[in-house]
């Protein structure tokens, strides 16, 4: 476990919390990066936090971490991401969230050494795992196509929506956000497609002069060109970056938004989309297989490579109260398909099966 709050960390946090509610028999050891301020509260005394001295995505994770695992004499290890220590000889399962690193290697993994390391680790994770959990059918298909994994080895287990997103509530009027805004949530990286969203926002401003664009998420320092492109928009003054957003603030942002926009070129699941839907917030999303799979009828879809189409689809929702109302209800209905309790139960079934093999 690397930390809490978003992405894989949220997956681990919610999975562990719900496993602790349904499994009163098995003993669990949660290996947590020692640099993380870990204060996750678990009442089940069979769950133990162990400080790991091997940082996430590091060479120590590939070497010293093996000894940390062996010392615990575990029956089964669940790696919540592809970064499996290649020399670990024990039984393990792995969750694969997406193949984004495969398509968009990033600046670190774009270097030859990092690219080779990524391929070795991913290959080990997929070939040596007793079982693979994919978070969507789209990810499963990608694994089968790119790595020739047998379908029998892959279980699709959807992520869930925490109960707090389903609770009725009104936006916090004290939170410093505008009245009329569209929302983006996510890290500022290449595949998130933010420059096109900023240009689409310029088009929208011609029709909606009071509209703001709120960008909630970390600005990745490895991609200064993305920040430069966003801030070069004609209406950059009405783009509001919020780099550090608490859970309470995120709920407020979801509930107050006219709609959530997901302009990504690729995703593994799209958790923010169903969180927004659970709050009753309509979604405008890239027209990609995984986002169709997850968001269903609770979204409108656009071509992510066309800022004109992005703007047109968003404008279509903003100017049509009936469409917005129907999308809101469809969003709420669709979000009910996703439940962390179900995620935990299906994952536990895999633990039990693989542990006794």
C-alpha cells in the first residue's frame, strides 16, 4: 500500500475496509510504505499493518521487499497493481487496473532502462500470478490481446462506490467554487487530454460567459507542457485548478457541478465517473469502450480527439434541462451496479480458491 486518496490507493483502502467486515477467519498483513502517514482504522483484529522499507516502484521493491514478504510466511499475496517483485517465489494474485503504461509510457518509462524494467515486471505479474483480477471487461480484453493471457486466468471484478457518495446532501456554500461550473477530476498527465478540454472550454465560453472549469487533481511536475497548454487557453482566467482536494471537498465539487467531464484518451475503469453518478451528477465522457461499459446510460459521449465535439456534447447538456434531468436519474441508476461489498466478496472468493490449491 502506497497511500490513500485516489486511484489504486482508493481501491486498496475500500477493498481492505470491506474485507475486514466480511472475513473474520483469515489473517491479513497489510504492507504499507513506511513513508506514508497511515492512519486507516480497521476494527477487525485479524488485520495487521506492517511497515515496508521498500518504496513503491523502486529497485528496493524488487529486491529487499522479497525478504519482507518471505519473513511473513504468507499463504497468498495480493498485489493491487502490476509492480510485483520478480524474484518473489510464493503464490500471488494481481489486480491489473489498465494498460495505460503500455500505451502512454510516460517520461520515466519512456527511457530504455525503465521501459525494460516495466516489461519484465509486467510479464512476471501476468505469467506467474495464480489469478489475475481485471477491473473491467475492457481491461480483460486488452490483457488477452496484448499478452495472450488465457481468459480462464482472468476474473473481472468491478470497483465500487463508497456509501458517502450516495448520501443526500447539498454543496457546501462556504467552499470557494463558482456557481456555474463543469468539473474535471484527475492528475494532469498526457492521457487525461486536458489541453483539448481547455480548448473546448474556450468554445463553450462563447455560449456560456459565466461558466467556469474546475480542475481538481495533482499537477504532475513531469508534464509542464500540459499546464502550459491549459494556461494558454483564451479563457484561462476562468479555469480554476484545485491541486489538493479533501474527500469532503470532492463530494462538494461533485454535487455542485453542472456535470463531470472525463476527456481521457484511455482509462482502466473510470471510478470518478461512477462516484459523480452516485452523487446524481451527469457525466460527459470520452467515447471509449471502458467508459461506455462503466458509465452506461448515465453519460453523454464525445470524440476525445475533437474539442468541437467535446464542446457540443457539453453544451447539449447545459442547454437542455430535460436531458440533464434524465441523465441525472440514469446516472443514479447506473451507479447502483457498483458496490465495494460485492467487490470484496468476489475478491475473497478468489483468495479462498487460490489459497488452498
